[in-house]
């Protein structure tokens, strides 16, 4: 599974600079992607538009730009412009009716993975690519397998560690990010314009 994401990063090297991957597993079948997008946007309808070359144009926006992907019983939301992390208050709200995983990093580092359920953040690991700087919060058993994965990799295998974050989320949710999903033109995107409003 890690190799799948290594190949994805090899093919889309810009991906290693900044992103936020949030996977939501609704507990109620009645919850739609529009409901989830509204919750991701702080309770308001987000902007939706088509971008001719999304992976190039997203950088011109001042707000988070998302792709939405449907999996089996889960939705994946990829913020691919600046690595804006989904704010904690939004993750907590989402997790009242869903299980939520998120990993994020940006130009200045960050590298965080977290799990949210039952209306609270259950586990978080920050700075996960640097063993000596890792900060772990919450229930240690939730991210125990992730820690083992990280420790099995070379300390400077940063691509492998980022790949491990995606692999853990896929193993937990069944939601896989495919490389060809990123090679799109004239694609629909979502712009979150109420992201930081509490």
C-alpha cells in the first residue's frame, strides 16, 4: 500500500509540497456529499466552479481549493493548493455523524495525521516525519500501527513517511487516492470561503 503512494508522489512531485487529505465515513447513509461540503465550509454552501487546469490554477486562490472523491462508504476531500489543514472545530463537527481521518503538510513542514470520532479528536500526531520531534496526543493505540510503520522506514525517507500516512488512512477507511484522479482538466472544484469561521 505504501508503494502505491510512493508511485503517486513520484508521478506528482508537487504533491509533497502541500496538501490536506480528509476522509469522511458518514455513519448515516442519508448524509450526502453536499451535506459534508457544507459542514467543511463552516455550515455555509461553498463555491463550486470548474477550473481548466486545477492543479495549476488553485494557487491563485486565497482560500482552500478541494477536489471531492467518492469511495465505498467514504468521501475523500483533497486540498491541494497550500496544505490548509481542516480546522479542528470543523473536524469535531463532522465527527458527530461520521468518522474522520486527516493528514496534512505544507511548505513549512507541519506533517500531521489525526483521527476524529464521536465529536472529539481522538488521536493526533504532529511532525510525524521527524522521529525526534513527533508530538502525539490522544489515545495512543489509535496511531500505534502508524508509529510502527514510520519506525520501519529510513529516518530520511520523507516520501515513505508521507506515503505511510495515506496508507494508514486507506487501511482504516478503504478510501484510496488514485494518481489519474489528479490528471484532470476542466474539472469541478470546491472553494471553501467560510473555512475559519467558528
